[in-house]
C-alpha cells in the first residue's frame, strides 16, 4: 500500500492542510533505511514523536509556527490533536479475543487488526498448566485485504496446526519441556489463562488474554461423605434440574471436571467416586453395583433433581460401567458412554485380590479375560453387557485410533446388538477416525500427549490418536452430547452464556452486516427465544450492541 493512503497519515495531512498557521510545510517523505521509522512533528522545540510501531515509513517535519498568527491555545490544540493521531498510529495493530472469558467447552475468536493487506504476521499462544508446566503454540497468517486476521475464518500459512480452527492455537500447544507427557488442567476447577501475542517482522506489537473457566459462576457444590462419596454440583438457576450421575474410569478418584461441565450447562451432576478415594477400595475390584443403586436413590430424593429425568455418563471403564448400570436400573433414562467396552472387563489395575470388577447381590458378575480376547474365535458371551435392556436412549463416543482398547470395535458391537434386539429407544454412535482414548473430551485444551501414566497402576499407557484428531472430536462431540441430553431429559435451565461449543459460535461479530439475524440466533442459543435466560453473566458477554440490548429483556 502507498503510505499516503494510510488512514492515520491522511488524518494528519487533513489537519495541517486545513490550517493557515504554518509558515512552511514539508511534505511527508519516506525514511531512509528504516523499515518502520519514527515520524515526528516539531513545534518550536516541542518534538512530537510518532511511535515506530506505525507500519508506514514516513517523517513529517513542520516548520515553526508564526507567533503573530497563532495564540498559545491554538498551538496547544494542534499539538494535542497531532499527539492523539500519533497515539492512534501506535495502537493501530490490535489483538482481540472475543469473548475474553469462556467456559472450557466454548470457542473464542482471536482477531488481529490494523495490519497491511496481505501482510505476514505470527500469533503465539502461551499458558502454564495445572502442573506448572509452560505450553505454547505459534502460527503464521496472511492478513486479508482489510488488514485483519481472524482465526475462525482463516487457516494459518504454517505453524502448529493446519486448517481453519478458531481455537487451533489452543489445542495445538505443545509443552516446552520434553518430559511432560500431557496437559494438566488447573487445580480445584480453577481458571486457565492463555496469553496471545501478535508479532510483526519478529517484533511483538500486541497482546491479548483468554480466560477459560472450568465451571460457570454460581454453580454450587455439596460434598457427600458417608455411605456415598461424591460431590453434587448444582446450577445457579431455579430447579428441579435433570440429573446426571457421572462415573470415572480406571484412574479412580472423583470425576469432578466432567460433572462441573454438566452443571455449568444446567444439569444437577453427581460426581461419584467408587475406588481410589478416601476409604473406598484402592483398586477397581469387587465393586458392588448396589453402591450405584444407592447413589441413584439419593439423587431421586433430592429436591433439586427431577427424579424422572436422570442419566448416567461414564468414560473408559466408567463407560463400561455406564452401559452396565443403564441395563440394570430403569431409573436411568439415558446413557452417554465415552470410549466404552461392550463387555465387562476384569478387575484392575494392579495386584487385585479377585479377578472380577463388579458384584451384584454378593455374587461376582461374569467378565471377559483380556488375554482370551486376543485369541482367534474367542467367545465373550458370558461377559457381554445386555445393553438392549436399557430404558432410554444411548449415545456412544469412540476413537478409531484408541490405544487403550478397541473402543471403535466395541461400540460397533453395541450398535449391532441394539439393532438385533430391535431396541425401542434411539441410539447413536459418534466415531472419530483420528481420535484416541480421549475422543470427545468436553473441553478445548492442548491435546498433544505422549505416554500417560495411569494413576492407579502407575503404568504408562498409549492413549492413541493425534492432537488434531482428538481436538476435532471434542469440537464435534461437545454440542452433540448436550443436544442428546436435552432431547433425552428435557431442556435444562443453564446459567452458562452459550449452549453450544461449535467452531464459530462465538465468532467475532462486531462488524457483521447481519446483526439482527445473528442476534436472533444468539438469543435462541441462550434460550431467550422460547424460554427465559437464567443467570446470564452480562458483564462477560462480549457481543454486538443489538444482542446486549436484547439480553436485558430476558428474565433473569
């Protein structure tokens, strides 16, 4: 671009041309040698320096002002005006994250503006994870004809990821230390702060931050100790709410993050520990299924929970457990199983006292020997889960590149069994070609990983999948799981800003030509079109003014 066409330069010229107070004028001229030299104006010894961050190489030298024609106030006004324009040039390159605060399952858009058309710039992202390990990513972009870069619309020229992805700079991060196997989320459901930096010709010119929240504002926690060990997380909205029993896998402990996600989306979520927690068994062995029956009964008695709208969600061995519980207890009206088995596996993960994982009425449930499964023609009839007895819809999530077990093949077996039984409820399988054992994980975080140590067995596990495949599975599965639960249990009253996390839902919209259409879409997403909004945190909603004004009409 020819420098006199720059907006800020034209403003300087127009100000000076409109005035007759200058004895002489020296036109703007290209600086010699410097790529982005400083520009300045000198008023009788008062030098105004135009910062070197201006992308246009130019200098402006103004002669002394005629004392008899200009009074002190006029000179002050002109100096102030030119200084304001200079500040505009200095801040002409901006980096924005819209919105600046999101739940961990939501997308944000990173947008750089004030660049030269077709200019090559780099954006770097950095964070420090819950284990105090630094992570980073970087990608180079080509600015559009308007001098902007928008990650929701443009693919990087090169860098840590490829293709168009609003959150590509987040999920493609890698640890700076080679020994770090996997991203560790913030402790105690804390927020994760990500810093983005804009670089032009190797020089940092702007920064912006994104706060990822693990849990929505106002979600309440009730800790359960005694016969049951768990944490009930309740939305900050009027109940009763649909309930979800959340169970973990072979890692044991308390599945708080997934329960926090569901509570943030309007569900009363009970994170239930069943081994390797407090005084519970240290290993996954001989776990009585009556324990989960008691948890369901406890949930149905809570006034905050709709007793006839309860689902179970589990991952890995917890996915196996979710299918098993769904087949046994008619109180469960929907099942979501992430990377599950279609059979009952043996006890794990260590020197177990008994070979079986589950019991019912004091008797061990039959299970499949993993060694026998490797043998050609091996039979699994004794350990298969009777999924056709489930009293509600079933959603399965699997990764074709699962390195822990064949979740893709086993979910295919579940679907075949349901078809053969003419299952009376709906069922769906989400299958992701390049995802591993973390397929569909409901958070947009760095997905790069190596071998991950199982906290129960202390053995290193190959989770399979690649960073992009895992990330794409999450971006696709998050809204589909929420929609499945909505259709199965009814509409939740969510206190979160947005219901979906699809790429582009939170796309930067400040300059859209279709504000009315977009506003209507956002209001429907928030539930304002057909139902009241509940607890929408207006201070953190960064949307066009039309949306903000309409939000005030929603009942809080």
